[in-house]
C-alpha cells in the first residue's frame, strides 16, 4: 500500500513537470497564442482523481513554481491554482460521475475563471492589453482536456499496477 | 491560503523583498528550462559538426576580412576616443570609461506570449544585476529584468512594457522609443514637425542612466504625419536581430567623472587600448 501511493505521487510530479516543459516550449508565435495552461489541466485531473493526496497547499506550491518559471508576480498562479483546486476538490464526487465531454464544460469554466483571474491581477499591476487572442488558451485547453484525461488516467493506472 | 497569496501579491508588487524567495525557487525550476532548451542546442551543435569544410573555409575567410576592416576602423576610433576623453576632461564632464561585458547565451524557452522576455544562462552568480543593459553585436537588445542565481530574465526593447530613451544620431533630437510587441519600436512623443526621416539612426541618449550613451538602437522605418493629432506616428526597426540572436552581451558600465585634464598633459591610456596597439604592431 505504501509503495503504491508513492508511485502515484511520483506519477503526479512527473506529469506536472512535463506540463511545465510543455508550457514553456518555444513554439512559433502563432501556436504559442493557443498554448493552453498545461499545468492547470494536469492539476485539475490529479485533484479530481485523488483529492486526498493533492490538496490546496500542493496546488499553491505548484502555482508558486509556475510563477517563478514564467516570471510572473509571485503568488499569481499560486492563488489561482489554489482556488481552482478548491473548486475541484469540492465538486470531485460529482465531476467524476460525468462523462468526459461533460467534464470538458466544467474544465472550460475552470480555465476561463483562471484566465480571467490572471487578467484581473495583471490589470491591477497595469501591464496588459485585453485582446481577443488572450482567451484562445481557454478554448484549446478545453479541447485538450479529453486527451489530458485519458493520458493521465493511463499513467495513474500504470502506477497502480506496478 | 488565499490571504497568504494576497499578501504575497501585494508585497511583490510594491517592493523587492521577495527576491530571495524567487531566487531559491528559480533554482528548482532552472533544470526544467534547461531541459526545454536542450533539444534546440543539440540540433544546433549537430548542424555545426556536419557543416562542410569548404563552408567553414569561406566563413573563415569572410570573418578574417571583416576583422581586418573592423580593426582598421578601431584604429581611428581609438584616437577619437582619446580625443573625446581629453575634450570632456576640459569640460569637466563625465565619460563612460571602462565597460566590461559578459557573454550570455539565450535559453530557448518561451515564458508567456505577448511579452518579449528571454531567459539567459548567466545569473547573479556571475555578478549580473537587475537593470543592466544587454547588447548584441548590432545594437541594444534590452535590459536585465530579474537576475536569478543561475539565470536571468532579459526584457527586450520590443516588449510593450519597455521604453528606452533615444536620440537621433544625425541631429541629437531626443525622444523615447517604446516597444510595440512586434519586431518594431514606436516613437509616440515626437511632434509632427520634428526633424526625423526614414533611415535615421537612433542611438541611446544615456538619459535615465540604465543604458550607456551612444549605442545604436534602431533605424527609423516609417514617419507618418498626422495633421489632426499632436504627435506624428513614427516606427523604427531595431538594429539588433532580436528574433535571431543566440548570444548576447551583458554590459557593466560605470559613469565616472573624468578628472579635469589640463590641455598640455597627456591623457592616460587604458590597458585595453594598449593591448590593441600591441596586436597591431605584431601584425
């Protein structure tokens, strides 16, 4: 039992690292506009899958790392991820029952909230223009949710079998 | 938790007290940035190792010629610099004496879209400090936004949040060039009747103290007079190849007052100049 939970946690860190890599990959500018918040997608999956392991504090720390990684003001993603993970943990029992397309709708609203929140904080700092393409990552993130879901689930099941 | 985050946000926004925390965390995420940048570097290395001998030879030839031309130019520059120091000494003016540079390589990572910020592989362990000017061989690239222990973030002059004090090299007209988010700068504060034409070279004016004076920044590309508005719409293309550079120079410059020199005394020679002289004599 002990070893299994260890494996599951290591799967979490591995995928989160991968998500961080994906989010700073140097894509061409056009693709980069659409690059979703991979870390948040992974976080949503893991909080839904094992809310007893991945708590709000975990999400907060992860957000702090993302802040440093992408050079944002410290606490921006931290607060954002903590709020999202709180919502996920609160609703994980219901969300798990939904089929994936229906989950996507919820994920869409999570991502939308996250992006709105980031815009709001950055706007207080006073260094952002609201252009339409600012919202593109929300849509692509929603489209990528089924992929993320199945990929991460297979990783989690693999971790459980070992 | 929410309260803690809000406090964090507020403190970070107002002061730089959290720099330590950021430095510690940045060491944690640096491996990720390196990992992302690795494939690009490897492919470039691979390309270099398969370049044909004749290509290398022609490139070598070209570089040798360029070096020769440059060193001839430098001969004249040296005399001019000494003269400039002497004249400024007469005026009791300050002059940038030694400028030290550090070569840093850009890591191929992309932090956020819409911001022109790059990560370079030299940080405060090499003595890099915030707000240091960054150049490449052609002109000003940007300034150090944040120096972290192993890396630092450099804001390019084309970032929408970046402004650089410039002056027209031809007539000394001063203005401020603001990044546009594209590979272009804008000069929004020049009146319609300002003496500026396409092709003018913009150099740093040294006002503001961040950038040393007299480095090329951009070339004026388009001047559009707007009769119904107070200011003309002027755009300029940066001299530095911001989208293509791999290596850049981080500059330390000290503005020290030159001691008043009497016209008869010989100006001091810098060690650098002496070295250059020596290399010319050996040639």
